[in-house]
C-alpha cells in the first residue's frame, strides 16, 4: 500500500513489574531515523525495538518511547542487584579520592543507577516477551495509521496526474495552429516590406520556426512520466513498498519537461498550459514529500 511517513500509535501491556507503555510518532525524513527514549530499567530492550521498527518502517523520523506507567509497579516486584551495588560502591570510592569534598551518594542516587534495581531472571525474560509483543502490536497500529493517510495522499496525487494529462492533451493540438499563425504573419510582413510574397522564403522560415517550437518529444515524455506515476499508484496500492523516492524523482522530471515546454511556447495558450503544468507538478511534489 501507499504509506504516509506521518503517524502516531500508542499501546500498553500489563507485566509482572507494572504497566508497560509504548508510544510511536513518525514524521517526514529522507531516510529512516529512529530516536529512542527508553526508561533506564528497560534499556536492554532497545536493540530489539530498533530491529522490530526496521522490519516495518523504511523511511521517516520515528520517535520511540518505552516506559512504565507511573505508580503501576507492584510492591516486591524488584530487587537490588548485588553485583551492580558493588560496582557502584567501587566507583564511588574512586570518585571520592579525586573529589574528597564531594557529597556522599544518597539512597535515591543509588536506586537510580542503571542496573542496581532489577527483577528476577524469569521476570526479565517474561518482560522482554511482553515488550516485544507490545512493540509488534503498536507497530501494526502505526502502519495502519500511515496507510490511511497514504491512501489520501495517493488520491491527491492521482487527481494532480489526471489534471496534468488534461493540460498535456490540450496543448498538443495548439502547435499546428501556432505554426499556421506564424506562417500567415510572416507572409503578411514580407508582403508589406517587399510588395510581394516569396513562397520559398516563407516555407524556409516556417520550417525553422516549426523545428524550434516542436514539443512532440516533451509531450511524449510527459505522457510517459504521467503513465509511470499512475502505474506506481495502482501497483503499489496493492502491496507494501516504499515509493516516495521514485515518485519524487518522476516529479522532478515532470517539472523539467514543463520548463522546456514553457521555453518553447509558440503562443500564449501554450505558455499558459506549461505554467499550469508547473503548478500542478509542484502541488504533486508537496504530497509526494509525505509518502514513504
């Protein structure tokens, strides 16, 4: 499906150590940028979280916050880690040698030290399984939210493509009219200047003019690019695939062809059509910037 890079999802799960909460927020980014804000006692789960996110998200800046809901941890669910306490004690002793006037550690400081407070080994394994299940469920919600917005973006892009195709087909028949008008104007000028019309000279000048203003190649490439966008929206609407970069590249090519069309405009009508194309391409790019 076409996915937006913007989305939000949150979930909670009960564990032996309290209510576990996970929040996922994603916004636009050229690449995948995962920012973790994980409670100290859950820091060991960060690699697992990054792995699960990378499996489901291809692009976007994603903020991941994993924490315990305040006041939800049951009494007796945690204990002090003797090894971590011994290590902290040794570090404190070394620190007091370097800073003899420093205050001693308070109990609150000790309890906040990473690894000092932990659950039983069985609780850790169970908590990890619960956290992973919560992560998968919340990611499902995030992808669903991004999919709903992605469908709206795809519809908006499709509308711009249809409008661009209308402009392209409107410009195509204007070129013979422009060449014919130039031929008539040139013949009139020659008649005013020379009193007669040199048919050979008129044909030569018209041929040069027609070559300069010929936009068949530009119109053909525009049609091809529009068809490719329609193909991507149709095919990738049925499967999960990051298409934002491809669509952005095609939008750049559409803009380049529209600029060339404007530079070759042989009449105000063609120039207006090229300008309308450029506006539609820019509107399309604004939507494409949000697609994964």
